[in-house]
């Protein structure tokens, strides 16, 4: 059940970070429906895995020593850019700006 627990945990962290984004964006005076802010936040959520999780798994900083077929750096960057895009889209749909 480790995969299921990791998947649920990953998504719960994503939900918590989304709430933090909306609250934090208002706190620093940035509109949550700013595309640049949302994409930047999405990329910023990669820092922890790149600098701590990947090295802890033996893949080195930014996953450079990981299996080449996984393309860890690129796939995590693109996935988190889409996360940022989803934050922006949700803010637009729900008029959070």
C-alpha cells in the first residue's frame, strides 16, 4: 500500500500548498490569478524534491544521477508547471483575484 499512501500524501500536500498559494499571494500583494505568479509558484514547489528528495533517493541533486528514462528533472518541472497552470486556471474560474 506504499504507492497508494504516497499518492494520497502527494495530493494532500498539493491541496495544502494550493491553499497556501491563495492565502500567501494575497498576503504579499499578488493576485492569485496572475499567470506568472502561479507558474513561478509551481516551479518553486520543485525545489524540495530537487534538492532533498532526489538526493535522499540516491539520484543526486536535481535527479541528475537517476535513471535516464525517467527524466526526473524535466518531468518534475513540467508536472509542477502544470500544477501552477491549474492554480492559475482555478483562480480565474473561481474569481479569487
